[in-house]
C-alpha cells in the first residue's frame, strides 16, 4: 500500500546541456511502498532525470521536494539518510576490500549507531546481496556483475543506517541489473520490491520491458527528454507507444493471470520481409 503523500516530487523539472534539453518539464511523484520503473530508449533522459531527483545535478527549472522540503535546501548529511543511490557506473581507484566498499554506506550515516550495529548492518547487507563470501576479497578482482552486487549491498547499508534519522526514504537504482545474470537480476529486483513493501519509495531505471512491467507498480516512459506516459503497466504500455518510442513494430501480448503486457522479440524474426 502506497503512502497518501509522495516522499519525493518533481514538478516542471528541466535540464539543459550544450543548448539541448535533456529533460523537459518532467512531473513525477514517488510514494512510499511503491516501485516506480522508468523506461525509454537510449538518450531518452532517464539517467539525467534520476540525477536531478537525487540532487546530483541542479535543474534548470521546476521544483523538486523531498520529505516536504526543497531538495536543494536539505543538508548533505540529512540527504544521505533520506535517499540512497546506486549509479549506473561506479568507479573505484583504491584497493578496497568488498567489506570496505559496502561499509561506505554506513560511514557518517545514521544517528547513535554503535560500532557493533554498523558492522551488523554491513554483514546483513552483504548477505542480502549474495556477496558475503567475497567480503575479504579486493573489489577490483570481482567480475562486473559481482561488483554491481557489492554496490547494491552498499546502498542497502546506507538505507538501513539512515533509518535512524529518516523514516521515509527513497531508493534510486540506475540500470542495476545491466551486468547480472538472470538469477541475480530477479534476486535484486525481488529485494527492491521487498524494500518498497517496507515503506521505501523505489525508483528503478530499466531497459528490459518484460521485467519493467512485471516489477513496476507505476511505469514511467521517457522519450527525447520528456515523460510521455505514466501509470499502471497494464494501462501504460501498448503497441502504439512501442512504435512511437522504441521504433519497433511488435505486438504486446497479455499473460492470462495478472494481465500484464509482455513482449516477444521472436515476433520480429518471424515477420515476412516487406
């Protein structure tokens, strides 16, 4: 069940770079207890919008509020407790261990947490992300997918530590399953849904349309810097939108049980040549 009031809201949000509108007058609300998934083609503005909503970059126009306050007015220490971000790319130059990388999520976060509690949060998060067995290994020796799971453990640490300050939180995940195998893709998305069920507002950027409609409570479609459609997946994604946004002439099917739309790319190969 979603909250009645959004934890984070953006109204008329825009961003311009090099004379080009990367995001134009975007309106989006994120509610506790709800998983919002943002989809769109490459260059649609998804990651830029996420960076605006997290406070990483400042909008050229519009307003963003978190926990009822203007985002720009929230001090960095409190913002770190209110929201946790897993970026699309994470670069680490220092030879940290997996445990040390995950520990970055609790460093300076939270209120009156004992050393023992911080250590417990790190261990619990590493276990939840499926990387507890890597705790002593150098982060750089891991595969791309394993590193991604360690970064997920880091954001789990930050959320848990931040709960001692902020009860209403937002989790941002930008392409979190890009390097993961199918088993770990589903495990991460299942965990994101479980976090939302705990009252956190979750925003995920995805490219896989089938996973997007499966895991989203609220689906947001972007194209050329604009949000062109949003709502429940079954009412948002249709054949016309696929052609308009993704430039593919495919037909959505519907699963008989939940009635969610799904896409079979094999249709493309079976169509007769024009």
